[in-house]
C-alpha cells in the first residue's frame, strides 16, 4: 500500500483561539506522550502517530488529521480535541471537524458489553468476562485500560454517550448519565469478542466495586477506550502495584519480551490474595502483605520500589500504579531525587483514600 493511500481519510477543524502558541508546548508534549514524532515547520507542528498523522497550524488556526481507517481518524480527532480542551480551556475552544466522517455520530471508542462469566480469583479479586462486538480497537493504540460506564441505583437504565461535532463524547443529562470508573483490560481476545476485567472488591460505598459484587451473567454496561499511553519498551524494569495496579502489572509480565529483566513488587492485603501470574519475563516478582494495615496506609510498597538500585547500562523504566500518596512518594523519588524524566518513569495514582472516582472524568 502506498504512503498516500495509507492516510486516505482526512479532516480538519478551525480554532477560535487567540493565544494558541501559548498552549502549543503543552499540547505538543501531550501528543508526544502518545508516541507521536513531532516536527515544527515555521508556525505548523506535524505529528506522526503509528495510526495516522496530525498537524496544528498556529498561524492559520487550523488542525488537520489523516488516517488509514475510521478508528485511526477518530483516535486522532479525540487526541487533538482533548489536548485543546485541556490546555486552552480558558478560551472556551470551539472545535467543529469538517471532512471525512464529519457526519458520524457513533462514538468509535464506545462498546456495549454483556457479562458472560464471573469468577473469584481470591477473596477480594473478582474476574468478570464481558462479550462485545468488534473489539479490535482495544488491541490498538497501546493503551491497556478502559473507562467503564456503570448503571447505578440512581441511574439504573443509563443512556450511552454519542460522538459530538468536536470529536469528543456528548453525554446524556445527569438523570440518564452512567457513572464512569477506570479499569484495566486484564485479557483481550478480539477473535472471541471477549475482555476480562479483574475488580478489586473493597469495603465502603462505591460504584465499580459495588457493581462487581452484584454482577450476574446477562447484565450490560458500557466501555470506552482504550485509555492510557503505551508503556515504554526497556531492557530492565522496576515495577510496583497494589491490588488496583495488579491487573496491569500482571498483563505486562505476561506480554513483555522474554529477555526483559528487573524487579516487581505487588502489595496485597494478605497471603490469601496471591494469584497465579504467567510471568513470561525474567522480572523477579515479590509479594508484600499489609497484614491488617488498611489499604492506602502501608508504606512498604513505596519503600521497596524506592530502594531498588537501577542498572548503569541498558535501557531502564520505572512503572508504578497504586494509591495516590504512594504514587506521589515514588514519583518524587524518581523525578526529584534520581533526576529521571517522563520518558523513563510512570508513577500513576490509581485511587485516592477517601475520594471517589479518581481519574474517571
Ligand atoms: C488506569 C487505571 C487502571 C485501573 N485498573 C483497575 C483494575 O483493573 N482493577 C481495579 O480493581 N481497580 C483498578 N483501578 C482503580 C479503580 O479505578 C479505583 O479503585 C476506583 O476508585 C474504583 O471505583 P469504585 O467505584 O469501586 O470506588 P469509588 O466510588 O471510586 O470510591 C469509593 C470509596 O472507596 C475507596 N476506594 C477506591 N478504591 C479503593 C481501593 N482500591 N481500596 C480501598 N478503598 C478504595 C475510595 O477512596 C472511596 O473512599 C484503576 C485505576 C486507574 C486510574
């Protein structure tokens, strides 16, 4: 296939922003973090993703997107529009895409899923299998997470979001709006049309955990994604996760190349929460137990990860996913004490003690 035909779908959007150059550094950084190569040509910055191309022209105030297929074009429109909405918020950006697929109202990143199987891996980890149509996009773009859209007691029969003219989701009014929480696709089988999600069942009022506890075959919910940036390839990793980061850590251990080395720590409530992981790598896995200390209060995981000496040669990456305070402590150590950058580390807050719905908006 020629270069031209690989990028055959095209669209553009005019921007009403007076101070676009002021935000462009942040917009470009965000797009680069989704593995785009960026190059500047005068007032225009071009971005090349694996799934298509984009450009932002600061003089003509126009953004353009090209891709080989609908998923790629929708993904680029979403990445561009989200970056502009986030960084140019104070100018209330108005984005209207014209060109290919401009009339599309189906939200490319949305699927309705139905529960087909439920299995308790441990006393507090419940694996739920969902079936849905055409899941191929969840294997693309390098993100392994999804935003799950739950029915709740207040909104038992939600309406799903549709695609707006700006390339972003349009949500129903609050009385029909589902509640979102972020989860990891533990396993994806595109041919079978299934995903598995491992839900930590935790105490207290909640949405995701409460839904998982009463889930039954035949129940429906929505998913949007994939969400998240690709994990940087490296020869050696230091990893850390509590139960919420465990599904992602396990997926990484099962899919990273065999010759990968390093050390991984997983914090669990007690030994009863250990689970089988088909670790395909040479990364050493260690389980740390809280033994009665409430989740989010134990310092053991962050301390273990912080104390690891990084190798002097070869490429190395630090990956961490747990409660917000632990993530902050690890991020500060890697960034401030060790002087490592974004390209070598990712320390993410997956939940915050006392706060509902972290990262779900
Ligand atoms: C990228 C990403 C991937 C994630 N993947 C997974 C996954 O695969 N599986 C998974 O189980 N979680 C995962 N999480 C974490 C999950 O999104 C949060 O734990 C979320 O808060 C759960 O929603 P909830 O509705 O059950 O609780 P919420 O309604 O958000 O919170 C209600 C209360 O429960 C508390 N709470 C939330 N999480 C926990 C916890 N882990 N332990 C104790 N108390 C808690 C909150 O502090 C709050 O007080 C992920 C998060 C991110 C950002």
